[in-house]
C-alpha cells in the first residue's frame, strides 16, 4: 500500500554489521574555507616532569568540542622524548563521527590550566596524524559547569572556568555560566 519495491527491500549493509575504518587526515587538503567560523579555542598549560626536580611547562591550543565524550591530545604535545608520563590504555574503544576507530596510545593524567583555572584532567593520547589541532576538550570538561540549552537547565554542577560555548554554533543557544557554590 503506497510503497515501492525500492523502499521495502532489505538493506544489504545492515546484515554485514558495522565495519571499523581508519580515518586518514590530509593536513594540506583538510583546511576549512576562510569564511567558515573558527571553532572555540582555549589556551592550555600543563606541567610535565622531565627530571626528578625539573618541570617543563607546555602550552597548546585546544578546541572545545562538547560532542566528543573524551578529551584527547596529540602525542607530540605531551613532551617529546618523555613518554614515561603516559599510562597504558586498555579496552578503550572510541570511534569518530565517521565510524573510524580512534587509535589511543595511552592516557595522560595531569593538572591543566585554562583561563587561570587549574583542574585535574585526563587526556587520551592519540597519534599526531589524528587531528589538526593540538588537543580536543570533550564533554569530560563540562561536568563542572552549569549548562543551559535554550533556557532549560539540564545539569547543575560546579566549576570556576568561564567558556562562552555560544561561539561554537551561533544557531544553538548554548550558554555556560559560573555557578556560585553556596
């Protein structure tokens, strides 16, 4: 009744199951057009031990991406030649938006400074070819914020970091604000 044979036949891809794919980034051809809005970036600082009583301060830019469930960092950003700070990552199955499996090299737990606020943070370390930016700050950054979406309070949590996520997408009314702890 009202349907054609094209619409009712089974999808051959559905029976095969989801096939993981690797995502290749071509940094030369993967640039956004000049008129495309720049994603929200913040500057981060981390302290990494390089010797028993010596700390190296590393600065890098990170893109705030509330669509990512985790935060990740290029391995070159940790500290070249000091991979002892990276813990092994077991059973971490994360996939990109296109279904490509994310290659996790390890986990780096550190204090990160963003906008003069220091927080304990976990980065998943990825190969340098994974992305163009140095780091992605995912939803794991947000549990310490109060998030309003279109005026409806979704989550009440506490933190001191100021981000204006409305810059991410002007079509969404995302507003982040600092919650005052009573």
